[in-house]
C-alpha cells in the first residue's frame, strides 16, 4: 500500500479533486484514494477532520498534509521528479505554471454558472457574457500551446497544466460552450485517457445529488 493518500469528494462534481487525481493516475504514481462525500447541509463539517480549509482534495504523505490542488501538484512534481509533471524545458515550465495559476485563480464566471457534472446531458443553456469571455480565453490558451507543442497535450506530454484544465473539458462539453476545432482536438486527447474514463464512470455511478451543482 502506498504511503500517499488522496482524499477526494464526489467524482461527479468535484473538479478540484479531479486535478491531482488524474495527474497521479496518468503518471502511474501509486496512491490510496480516500472518498469523503459532500455534505452541503453541514457545510462539509466532517472535512475539518483532515482539511484545515474544510475543502478537498487533501494529500496525506505520512505525517504531512498538503491541501489546495495546485499545491498538491507542485508537491508531487518535487517528490517524483522523473514523472514529468512539469515540462522539462525551463521556459515551458514557467509558461505551464503561468496558465495553471491562471486556471487556479480565474475563470470565475465559468465556475459559478457551469459546475462540472459528469452525469449532465450535453445541452446548451443561457450563460453570461462572462462565461463566453472565459471560454474564449481558454480556447486561445489551448490553441496557442497545442500549436507550439504539436500536442496531443498542452506541452506535448500530459503534465500538471493539463490536470488543471481537465475539468474545463467537461464543462465545455456539457454546456455546449464552443464548437472550435481546437476544443474537439484537446477534448478528444483528454477523454481518450483511461484515467479520464475511470473518473467519469465513477462519477456517473454515484447516486448522490448536490442540488447547488445542478445548473
């Protein structure tokens, strides 16, 4: 059994849990998955037992607790330097970190109006100009880096930047937010991953409904 434990919540909704989970899976890093169900009625009070922010995901490595998805990805890159979690080239690493941080701290309209939802039928809905602006920026990022790297992922091989953008693939598809060819190209690369398919199947199989995440 691996010393690494990743505590996640509902696979159908938890976009932040997906990010380090898919990176670990794609890179073949052994870990124990620990599930803790969302409980909106208590504000996820039970998360306080393992998370200082009462949020998921949380990585446990022995006596060390690491929270926040991007911090977990950075920690994993340091712990497993040969896994290729960041690009090998220094300039590419800097750019990958830039767009990962942009994803971490931005795109608020898209997040608020279009929650990740693995079970949702692919169906358009009315969204704000802010969502359209967010999507245009995301598509520009994908186009720019796929053209430079040749794909199939943003810097050629799957890395932390792809993990950060993975939930957006679901959002764009489920809410029918773009028909740009670059979206189809990148989304196909992501959804062809066995790790993506495992997560998606897990999310679809969950019986729980979190009403506030049902747009």
